[in-house]
C-alpha cells in the first residue's frame, strides 16, 4: 500500500512538472516584445473598430446579425481560461479562423495582410487575458 501511494505521488509530481513546463513553453512562444506588441495592439484595435464591431460587438460579445442569427462571442469564459493556459495555441486558432472565415464571416486572408490578422488575433488574446481593453 505504501509503495503504491509513493508511486502515485511521484506520478502526480511528474505530471505537475509536465503541465507547468508545457504552460511555460506556451507563454514563451506567445511572447511578443513590448514595442512590437504595442504597435500590433494599436493596429488590432483600429481594425476591430473598423471591421469587427458590427459582427462581434463593442465588447467582443455576441450581437444579432442581419439574418437574425447571433455571432459567436469572442470572450467566452472558456476562452479566457485557455488563453491563460495555452496562449500561443489559442492565438494560432483565432488567427486560423480569421484567415479561413466561415459561412457568416468572410475569408479575411483575402482581405487583410498577415500582420493585420496577427494584430486581430493578438487583440482577442489580450482582451481575454484582461491585459487590454477595447476602445
């Protein structure tokens, strides 16, 4: 019994270290140097105000679209958690969604530059992490 408990504790400690290492790696990959980050956030805010407010609302929450459907909110509680745990992965997912579009959203890879798409994805991440506010 004591041996099994000891093995369980060692396995739990190893799992905790693996998770901590993964989260630390995610945060390192998501790091954007301060001057570049500020420029991207300013660009992202301008683009969001110009193009996305009508679809996702002033506070990135759902709005009713002209066809009567609701747009998906960009600030779900689950998003907030995952943006803290795996910021690089979530930002990449948002960037891919912006690029590809869907039935209700245009394919922005045909309308915006890769830098503009990166700026919007960074803005969504930063808002979900509580690091910046929308204008």
